[in-house]
């Protein structure tokens, strides 16, 4: 049998948000590659080799996985959420683009997963109900000046903004800087959602306003959604408020 490579999205964390296609693809792999905590989510199968690595080693992991597939193995690379959103599918494509010609002939399948912003949005209502965009706040792979420019453009264009990779030990100030920048363009009562480890046992979801939002409310497992001027909250007795962005612009909030 010739080798193949699947890049599989595991969803945000809980088993019930793993797709049936992902489950089948995981079962048919001979070798699994991935960041250790993601591999830990995959049920162990006899005879399946698991090769974990650090989360900063994405391109090396992609090359190793492609080399194994080129040698004839059925290989799977696992990714949290969706593999095409700030994750391994692009790393695999980059490795193919710059790698040996034989890698272009491989059977490559990208298996989508539920990405974090969708899981976080679903917890509070429908904040992504109108136009939105997603940005990685990490300046590891792009200059910080680009992040600022894109944030400003998104806010002034009226997009709801989902921020991935909002903060880390090596990037402690960027999220507060982003909030400061957004305060210059958005109303003070703009809703901000901090969705941490959503669908996992240690999930924590908080809704606040742009005035009160602080970087310290987030960590590496948090996806932050910043509403647009249209995003609003419906108060409910004995239930948490529903946060949503109306499908049509200009709908009155009163
Ligand atoms: C490298 S990105 C990978 C994104 C992933 N491919 C996806 O589609 O969700 C990692 C970021 O995803 C977000 N994230 C991952 N899992 C999450 C979860 N269960 N709840 C909230 N945010 C999560 C956080 O912003 C984290 O910093």
C-alpha cells in the first residue's frame, strides 16, 4: 500500500465534538504525530505508533510525518480544533511546497474539526452571527506592527474579532495592548468574551465589556471574541445572558 497523510482536527477538546470522519481517520492511521497534549486526547490503539513533540516544532513535525508517509506508512498528524486554522495543515502545505518532489505525489487528506471560536461562540449565543474575522495575536510568525494594523482595520470595518493565541509567557503584554488599541475605535460597552478551555473539564467562560477587559483574564487556552458595535446581550432570569450579533445591520438595540 502506498503511504498517505491525514491532518486531523480534534475539535476544541471534548470527545463529543470530534467528528465521525476524524474518528475513522484516527483509527486507520499507523503512525500518529502531534503536540503531546493533543495526542493524549486520542484513544490508544494497539500497534499504532505515537510520536509527540513540542508545540513550537510544527514544521519539523510536518517534515517527519511527510517522510514517514513517503516511506509507505499511513500517517496522521493531529491538531486541536480545525487543522487549517492557525495549525498543522498549513505547516504540512509549507513543508510540501519546499520539500522533495515525491511529497507532492502523496495522498493528503485534511479532516476538518470544530475550531475554538465556534465552540466559544456556541457557549454564549451567536456573537459570530454577522461578519467576523479571526486573527492570531501571536507575533512569532508576523511582525507586531502587522497585528496592530489588522486589528485596527477589523475594528474600523465593523467586524466581530476572534483572537487566537492571545497571550503566553513569552508574549505577556500583547493582549492588553490590543484592548487599548481597540478602545480607540469601539464603544466602551462593546462585549468581550473570554472562552477558556471550552468543552474541557477546566472550561471557564466570561463575558465583560471592552472597558473592563484585561489581558490577565486570558491564557494560552483562551479564545477571545470582541464584539462589534452591533453585538448585544439578552438578559434572562435564572439563565446566563445570550450574546449575539444580529444578522442584519442597523437593527435597533432598544
Ligand atoms: C495554535 S492555535 C490552534 C487553533 C486550533 N487549530 C483551532 O482551530 O481552534 C491555539 C489557540 O487556539 C485557541 N484554543 C484552542 N483550544 C481552545 C479551547 N478549547 N477553548 C478556547 N480556545 C482554544 C486558543 O486561542 C489557543 O491559544
